[in-house]
């Protein structure tokens, strides 16, 4: 009688474990498309001096351009940027799936499934340099222009429209000011 009762307890435990296992297996898993994987790749920010140099060079080029606008005169440009830019590295993705199914002496079936994913940065060259797939420049978020002709409405409009076209910055994030004439 005790043997029969012990067997019932073991059977109930096995059924409970099998039920839990089936529940875990039935849970939905998140499957990412290749595009989503690429969007979640880790990024490496370039050195601060590189981004700063990029912004300074861009400011100089814009100053040169704006100085050619009739009536603008000498100009100074200040750009604000959202970040230092971004470098996206090539990743090597791997996925492994293992399924196991077991049958006990009483005919009960238990199964388990294991899914493992890994990613690794693709390196090349003798110095194992990461393979860069894309480099994104810092995004300009605001522009301030100081121009000798900054008090002229036509000049202000021309400068503002040029900045909108160049940097896709909304008009409320662009400010054109009258430059104080330097004394010689």
C-alpha cells in the first residue's frame, strides 16, 4: 500500500514538473529581424576631439558660405550638436537551439528546449581592428549666426533658410544676430 502511495506522489511530482516545463516552452520568445538586430548593435563613440574637430570645421565652412551672401558681411557661426556621432560595428551573430525529449518507465514524456544566442564584433587585420559598417556624423540641433548684416530682414531670412536647408533644423532653433563691428 505504501509503495502504491509513493508511486502516486512521484507521478504527481513528475506531472507537475512536466506541466511547468510545457508552460515555459509555450512562453512566446522575441524574434528579431535582421534589421532590428542591426539597429541594436552596440556603438562606439569617436574620441571627443574628433567630433569637436568635425563641428569646428563645419562651422568654418558655414562661415565662409554665409560671408558670400550679399549684405551678410563678416559672420561667426556656432553649432550645437546632439551627440558626438556614432560608429556602428559589424557583428557576427550565432544562434543554437537544442531540444531534448525523455520518456520515463511509466510512459510519461518530458521535453526541454534550450536556445542560446551570441554576438561577436568582426575584427580584421593583424591588429584586430573592428570592422566599421557605418559612421554617423553628429546631428546639428541648433544654429546661432552673428553677421554684420544681421539687422537686415532679407539677410536674416536668407541665412535662416540656408541653415534650414543645410542641417534640417527647424526655424525656431536658428538665431541670426547683428554682429558688432570690430574697431581697428
